[in-house]
């Protein structure tokens, strides 16, 4: 229990952890911020429609509540832009499924819907960036990081983020999406068995999302994330409003926030998101078979 409290407690970040993150990020990329300064077409980190999206080495962040689709849209954009999709939730899950010393404590924290300490997240992120660097990766879309103002300040100390995309959906949709989420243990893809139909409030448009069903070969291998229960999803949402929502103001003040209200499922939202980012798909789109 003492170990878990230590992990939960907001600990001061050691200067070596920040130095390690700085080292990884300084080699990750320099080109997008340079391009932003040079390009008159750059607005909110969007790309010139005729620019080859793969040459930009973007350094973007995806913000948004649990279940909103950060992983889905983040990974699609990464395939389009040729940068890695780095989701700290995945790094945490990899660590807790290993037999490493942290796995037991991390499982408890995640299953309570709490945040793990900044120190641990920074260390997992540094390791991930380091292994990417060894493979020649550059640029990134971060999903699930930063999640606290402190994490955002650390990120600002070590690199220049070009754009922060804030994905939004009504809370009732978020809960249904988390409860309907299924993951294939073999291919790792996310599916969703929920059929969502939420009426619009105060004259606003409603939202419908068709289920995203797995192909036959995945059906027998589906599992549900242990933190996708109603009580834990509600706690994750509470923690999000308390610790992560202030990041919207933080990045708005930096002029980097792009707000995006998802109009529905992937077929409606994906083209609109590309439009909002001024991304031209002609000749660049890659095929995607599955998403959350
Ligand atoms: P969500 O669907 O809630 O966005 P994620 O898959 O991003 O969930 O993260 C799963 C869990 O991993 C979180 O509930 C939290 O315990 C931990 N986690 C992920 N990223 C961070 C972070 N940046 N800081 C602290 N904890 C994190």
C-alpha cells in the first residue's frame, strides 16, 4: 500500500527524468516548428493542403475525455502523417501486463481510475521515445499525455508542441463508448459493440454512432479493458475534469488549441477532422479497417 501511495502521490519530478525526456525529444524532431515559422499557410498547426503530410514531422497532442476517440483519430492521423502514435495509456498497460516491479501497483491505480505519478509517466515516455529514436522515428502524436498542468509544463520545458487537438463528445456518449469498447488480444485493434443514439439537447444536433464490429477472426479473442466498467469510467471522467480539463485553457492561452466536436462516428468525423486540420487526403490516405 505504501508503494501505491507513493505512485499516486504527485511527486516532484527528478531533474534526471526531465533531462532524459529532453534528450529524447531534442532528437525526435525539429522540423515542424521550423516549418510553422516559415510557412504562411500554417494556422493552428494545420498543414498546407499541397504539402506532403509525411514530410512534416508534426509534434501534436490529442486531448479529450476517456472514450472520446483520441486513440482512433490519433492513430489514423499518425498513419497519414508518418509519425508514431504514442499513447501513455498503452505504455502503462504494457508495463502492468509485464512482470516488472511496478505492474501490481499500476494495476491497482488504473483499476481505480486514478492517475499514476508524473515521475513514472515521464520515465515510461522517455523509454518509448528512446526506442523510437533508435528505429529512426521522428515527430509524434501524443495521446493521453500531458494529462496534468505539471506534465504540460515539463513538455514545454523540453520541446515545442505545434498543435493540441481537443476532441469532444457529450458525457453520455463517452460512457456508452467505453462500456462498448472491445479489444482483440491478437491484433490489438479496438472495436465497439455499442449502438449509440443520443438526442440533441437545447436544439443541438443528436449523435448517432453505428457499432464497429470485429471481423470474424477477432470475435473469439475480444476482451474488455479492466478499467472500462461504469464506476471506473465515471471516476476517470471525474479525474479528467479535475486534472486534465485545465489543460484546455493552458493551450488556448498559447494559441495552440483546436477544438473539435465530433459530429458522429468515424464516417462523419474523420473527413471533418481532416478538413479542420486543412489536410488533403488525395493520394495520401491509408486504409484503416478498425478503430475504437
Ligand atoms: P483513457 O481512456 O481514460 O483516456 P488511457 O488509456 O489514456 O485512458 O490511460 C489509462 C490509464 O493510464 C489512466 O486511467 C491512468 O491511470 C494512466 N495514465 C495514462 N496516461 C497518463 C498520464 N499522462 N498521467 C498519469 N496517468 C496516466
